[in-house]
C-alpha cells in the first residue's frame, strides 16, 4: 500500500499544481518590464511575489524519468567538439553509455560508475562534463526499477558486480574505473574478482570517491540509521510493490521517493532555506541565481526506484555487517579477497565535511588492498568539502579533478613504458601486473 498511498497523495496535489502552472503562465514576470510598461498586476513587486510563489508550488514535485545529460559539446584544446551519447551495451537494468566526441584523438577510457541510490546517473553530469575534455568517458546508466519487467529477474549485489565486469569487458583492456559514493564497494569487489581471475580487462587504475568501504570508521547519521534496526525492519517497512500500471508491475522495490525523503530529512533546514532563497531571488529578479537552484532541484527531485534485493543486500552487507572490511563478503559464493589486486593503481578521495561517507571510510580501501605496492597507492582529502562537493562544483573541477586526471595519465604512461621495454604485444595492464608469486 506504500506506493498507492504516495500516488494518491500526488493525485490530491495535482489540481493545486496545475492551477499554479496556469496562473504562472498567465501572470509570470520573468524579466524587467520596458520603461513605463506594467505587466499583469498594477504593482510589479506584487506580481513578482505571486509569480515566485506559483513557480515554487508548480515545481516542487517529484518526477520518475531520467533527465537528459544535456552535454552537446565540450571544449577540447580550445575548440568546441560535438558530443553524442551512444549506448555501447544494454541490459534490462542498465545501459553502458558512451559520450562520444567528434575528434580523432586517443584518450584514456574511463568507466564512471554512477550510484544506484534513488537518483539517476545524470546526477553525475558535472563529473562527466569535467572528465570529457581529456578522457573517453563511459557511464553506467541505471534504469528506474519500476520500469523493468518482473520477468527480467532479480537484481542484487552480485548482479551489480556482474554488470561492472561485463561493462569493463566491453571497454577492453586498459580502461580506468571511477566509482562515486555507494558503488565504491562494488567497484572494489569488481577489481578484486577480476584480478583473482586474471581477467584481461581488469581496470588499470581504480579511483574511489567518498564511498562507504568501512562504515565502522567515524559512523555518520546514515550509518547509524542503517544499523538502528534489524534487516527485517527494512524489508517490512521500506519495501513496496510497483503498481500494475507500470512496466515493472509487481516488482518489489525500495521507492526513490523514500530515499529522497530520508536524504532531505537529514538536512531539512538547509533545503527549506534553499527554497526561501529561491523565492527571494525570483522576487528580486536575480534569475541567474534562481536558475542554479532550480536546476539542482529538478535533478534532485528526479527519483528512481531500487530493486528490493539490491537495497536490502546493500544495507546488510555494506552498512550493517561491513562485510568487505571484515573479510566476509562473498560474490557468487566465493569470498572476495582485495589482496588479490596487483598492478592496479589505487586512488581514494574524501571530503573533510562529508556527512554521508565520513573521513576514513573510503581510505579503508588502502589497507584492504595489501597486494598493491605502496607506490601505487594514493589518498587525497579535500578540505572544506561535503559529500557532493567531492564530485561536483568548483572544488571538484579545480582541485580534485586534476589529481584524478594526473593519476590516470601517469598510469597510462607507465603502462606504455613498461610494455615497450618488455617488447610484448599483450595489453599493458597484463605486463605491469605482478605474478602471484611476487
């Protein structure tokens, strides 16, 4: 009944939003009026206030479709280059999306693993845009679970890792893996599984950004909430069935609207203030400032449901049991050994003010990867940055990204050098990976 109650509530609010949108179209005051001209209400200030109120009412709603990335071109070495989105591989649960540039220049191939945490991959838009000029970027574009037919089967943690292996295989040897937030655990497991199986397409470098590798370190409110109840509580209280009118009818899901509610409740005052500031900006005619806030919430309010089995397994394995950090995590029945990773460069990144994945939780990967030599490991902590600032915004663009870029390019240069010295025709990653005896 959880999903039905949510949709009934939405239905009751629809007439008010429709009225607000119609009134906004009739009386909107989006630009200064010409000298001596009055638009709509006789008092321009009153019109702006009413227009701002109507806009907030009409836009304060959730959507369930992926917004566009909207990256049509990017500046490469001083000239604009056209960008086209191409689906390279497709499964019922995700697309492997490539941002193909209209330029004949070989660049490092990067698989950016977007979180499956209640939002779409477009939340990584700024991450993608920043990487694009100097990298060949691929993204895991996860589907809204309520749109995946039930006959397509389950999707849990094992299936998530299997997708990453499949996508890396599609990129062929020599690709780099970047994971942000929740998928950091899966990315580390993927690297370990592929290394143990000597998979030729195992990542050349692994960058983990603000991810919960070990939630026992500096527990946040998110960690405390996840461990406050037994796993049965989450199954009985937070899992819903997709209504019959959607393609994924009868699939069990963790609704995206619940995840959004949980995130917003953690910083409710900040969100309330953001909407107050948006109202004031519209009234004051500060449209550029207002558009920045509106763009953020359009993206933030686009929610995606998670497959129930993936959500429950993530809560249990990652947040409650800390299974990877304890050495008890299994993939397809086999224990995962991060010590099997050799030759892959490891970069971990954290934000000083991250209240979702606190400092130390991502860095824990450094200790787990005992097979990686010290000179192939690097850790960076960004001062004054919260969770989202690690992968979007000014600090990401100007301070964090250069570290990621330099590590990737240095890794490729090292692989190329060692391959040349070895005189081998095999991929560089096979050449630089020490043998098990080492």
